[in-house]
C-alpha cells in the first residue's frame, strides 16, 4: 500500500469519526431536549385552588365520566376516548370530525391520483377505489385511538408502583384510606393530570359512599391495570376480615414487585425461543449462500476447464 493510499484511508477514517461525533452530539442533544420538554409538560403544576376545583363533584370532566359510565358500555366510543385520556365532553365531536375530514381528504387524493397516474381508469372505478381508501382510513382512526389507549395503559402501569408507595406513606402517616387517596390524587394531578384524574375519580366515588373496593375495581376497569383489580379484591377481603390497611398495602406492594420480577424473568427466558425464527429466517439463507457459493464456483470452474477428449 502506497503513502497516498494510507493518506486517503486516514482522511476517510477522520471524516467518518467527525460525522459520527457530530451525529452523536445532535441526537443526544435532541433526546435531552425532548426529555426536558416532557418533564416540563408532565410537571405543569396546578394550583391548590385549581386542584380543589378539579376534585369537586361539579367538575364537568368528572360529571361527563360518570354519565358515560352509567349510560354506556365498556367498549363504547366515549369510554374508549376516556381510556385514551380524553375526558372532555367535546372529545367525541372532535374525534368524529377529524376522522371524517381525514377520510374525505384521502378519498379526494385517491381519486385524483388514480385519474392522473392511470388515465384510462373510469370515474366510477376511481371513486370506488377512493371509497375503499377512505374506509380503510376511517377504520384506521379507531385503531389509532385504541393504540393510544394501550400506550396510556402502559404509562399508568409504570406509575402504579409510585402510586402504591405514596399510598403506603400516607397511610403510615396516620391518614385514612380515603384521605390517602385524596392526597395521592393531588400529588399526581400536579405531575401527571391524566393519572391524577383517575385517582380523583376514586376519591369522589369513595366520598359519595361507594365502597373502596368497588372504586378500585372501577379504576382497574378504566385503566385496564391488573394490579389495580387485584388490589380491589384484596381490599374487599381485608374489609371483610377486618385486617390492617397498612399491612394489606405493604403485602400487596411486596407481592406486586415479586410478580414484576417473575414476569421480567419469563420474558427474558422466552427470548431464546423467539430468536429462533428471526435467526432461521435471516441467518440461515446467508450461511447457506456462504457455504454453497464457493462450492458452486469451484464446480463451475471445473466444468469450464474440461475439454473434449478429441481436442487433446
């Protein structure tokens, strides 16, 4: 290798290292900015007066939830919107307007694209294609709503251990379960209003006379958190047996963490089995090519080098 080749290789490596450093700094700065913005958004603290008003029974969002819960089913569109974090009364109207508007836009775009790129297509065929596309988009809007609801479920499931810790701290400090729920709801309303709203609904239900295990059951059905449903069952047994609330919460918190460790171990142990199919799909053909190509090249070379007996 000549000196010129060495210089070119060194320049190439220097440029590659410089580009990698710049991209690393840019992406890291973007991630830091995104995390800071998320923290600032999550910590949009509400004032005490606003929290008091929000936890009041006259709050429009809370009243809207109780109307939906009493009059509509679990899988209704309004309840799915609430599960996705939209407690506003006008959320249904906005959602319908958005998905209808998007479906119309895709219908017009599909018709125009068909007539422009396929000139021989009739108007009826273009409109049928546009209707199919708009129908798919209309259905996809519901899928996106359910997907947002699942993301909220994951977010709430991650917050549930913090909720349990705060609840245990409040109960150990001498507060009753109702007062502990109210205090915990206030803390979460200041950091994460969506999860705090669900906790505020628990507080309002208990304040209205509903048993605590029923309020926790409704909370579990609302957020689709299995731990909350298990906590409701445990609370019902605790109230029937007259055991200590603090011991009940501590026992459940310990069991919940053990179950999380067991689930993590189950997922880790299932990874080798899940990796068999991608390895077989992507790695086996490559290895097969690596093994067979030299053999095929050798065989082809042998056959090309062969000469007829009469040509010697």
